[in-house]
C-alpha cells in the first residue's frame, strides 16, 4: 500500500477495529491448547489470557534468560 489515503484508512481501521482476543483464547481452549507464550517486550496479552482462562499456562518471554528458564522447566 503506497497511496496516502489508503495508508490513513488502514491505520484508522487498525487502531479502531475490534480485537477478538476473548474468542481467540476460547478457540485455543476448545482445541486443547494448554500453554500460550507471548514473545517480546511486555506481557499484556499474557495477563489478558490468564484472566480469560485461569487454567491456561500463559507466559511472557522477553529475555534470553526467560527462554532458558522456560525451556529448562518444560524439559522436566
């Protein structure tokens, strides 16, 4: 997309569009998913996922140390 009007419209759509996170977590749960991982800075989605499904193993991994700790735990 290169036309300025299209870029503006798409940005407005992105910022104002509906986010269906609750439905996404419910779908994962219905498919038997028990663990979700948020990769990168922050943990907003992890917190939201845990509020939606308290049985979910939801983790935010933002540093190499986070990854190492999670892998070590999951190997056991």
